[in-house]
C-alpha cells in the first residue's frame, strides 16, 4: 500500500464513523489524481464520478466528486467551456473512493447538428459577466444556465453554459455536475432560461438559494422558517438533530444567531469539545456549536452580522458579505470578506485562521497558546484584534484578556455581543 492510498484509507475510515453515504474523491482541475486528497460524502442517491479533459493549452486535467446517476450515461457534457475538451468520463458506486481509478471508458457522446438547440454564453470562473464572450451550442433538450458562487478566498465568480432543465429547479447547489462546493466553492445563486439565444447573459440569478436546504423538509436554519416573529425555534443544521436557537426576524430577513452574550452568566472559557457541540441555552447566552455553524454556513452562501453594545448603551455593528467555517478536520477554518459597518473591521485579520481553545492550540504563534493567553476561544492569529468569546469583565479589560472589539473599544470589555448569519 503506497503512502497516497494509505492516506485515503485513513481519511475514509474517519468519514465512515460519521456518515453513511458513499465517500468519493472530490477535486476540480487537478493535473494528477494523487493531488486530490479531499473527500466528499455523497447522498444515498448519488455515485462517484470522474472526468478527464484537456484545456485549451493542451493540459490534461481531472474533476472528481459526487453526481446523480442520470448524468453518468452518454451525457452531452456541458462543461466544455472555453476550450475544455472532455477526453472521457465515468461513474462508479461499488466502493468508497472508487473514482480513484481513472481508466474511464465512457467517451462523451456529441449530439448531431440536426439535434442542436439553444446557443448559450459559456464560461467558467469569470469575475465579471461582461468577460464572457464564448458561445456554446446546447443539445435540443438543454437550457442556458448561470451560477454565481464565492470561492474560498471570498471572490465572487460566475459560470455560464448549458444544462438539463431538471437541474434548474428545487435542486441543492452541489448537484451541479463538476462543481465542488465542498472544496470551497459556495453557491450564491443560480438560474436558467430558454427564451432566446444567449439569454443567460441577462438571466436572473435568484433560484435555489433561498429554499429549504434540508433534504427531509425540516428547517436547517432560521431562514427556512415560515414564522415572522423573533424568538427561540428548533432547527436541524445537519438535517437530523434538533437544535434550539434564537432567530432574529428583521428587515425581511431571518437570521440564525450563532453566538449571544449579554450578562456574563455563561462561562465561555470552554474546551474544544464544548465549542464543537455548543453550550448555553438559546433563551440566554450560548454558542451554537462549530459543527452546526459549519453545516449551515457551507450549505449555501452566507453572510455574517455582528451587533455590539457597550456599558453606556452605544451600539455598533460589523457586517461581512461572505462567511463560512470549515469542518473539524479543517479545524473550523474561518473564511470571510466584504466588511461594512461602524464598529471597525476587527475580524478580517482572523480570516484564514483555524479555531483554537485552551486545550487545542491551533494558532500560528510559536510563543504561546493564544486561547489560554486571552482566556477565550477564537480564530487567533498572533493573537487577535477581537475576542468576543473572551472574559466578561464589565468594561475593564487587561490587554487581550477580555470580550473586546479592538477597532471600537480597544481592549475594554463590551456588554453585549450577537453573531448571526443568514443566506445571501
């Protein structure tokens, strides 16, 4: 067993303890299968896929991940945008990571010119709609599509091309063939049209993001609730486990509160497992739990809003248009961008950092454990310009050992903090 196969065996073993579906390799645009060590847990009705293609410059590349079986057989590929020429493709479902085998035998079937349909704008990964001037002729049963998503670094990009109509309505974003949301691409919106040629150049991108993303119909977050009143509700971030959370309904938006502090009654100087599972109660102070925050923030595009209040009754806020955290194996790595507000941007220096607690020192500082030093738990970087899970000190702060937001109150502890997220 070589080192690469051994690494995959260890990773899959970890997945099996948590998930029941097939585990597949999941990467986009890798030149060698050995470069792909990211795993994705598929749904029960999905299989592993792989595609091998050549770029316009002649470079051979691979996409791997989960797909629905219908897209595996003699499919006129719609990913041949801007000179991407598919060499072969295949699907499998006999073992975990079966798409490690790249001897794919299904050569893409080209449709006859007599069966050609709509002409669509066709590009991948462009940052501006006007940058897309490539055209693609669709099959007679296809429509034009537009996808808007945020990369792991927070950059907004677009994909255009042809797709099957059944993938346009009431589908979760990661059912898009070849789009690896689990690898850091987080769908913001999508849309389809079939009224004219190149209609996707001006198509509305507003579908399938605001819908309930829980496969069994349960609300995954507050945005899925039909209620219009602020209060405590039950949600299912992982689709199965009930979680009591505080929902704020304001300005036609429904926000899921992931952190709430206002009186210091709950001790936030907790260990890793407490922050993983969550602690406190939704009627009082609490941290929702990193596992649940990850599940919600990576299901579709999300934004973060932080409301702060000092002991004089002054309010400040900080908003971020992109927010998500990784899973536990990624140490709940923080990704955010797009600050607006009047509190000052005291969180942007923490983006890209992993989460640390007093018993898990994941910060880059070689000199100290920032969580133990600041008596909190956060995405620390030598150490931090914010510490909203730090000690509740009734206004008096000792350097970084307080519940502070540096750009507003330096290191003085603030009175109230609310962190909440909703779909973009």
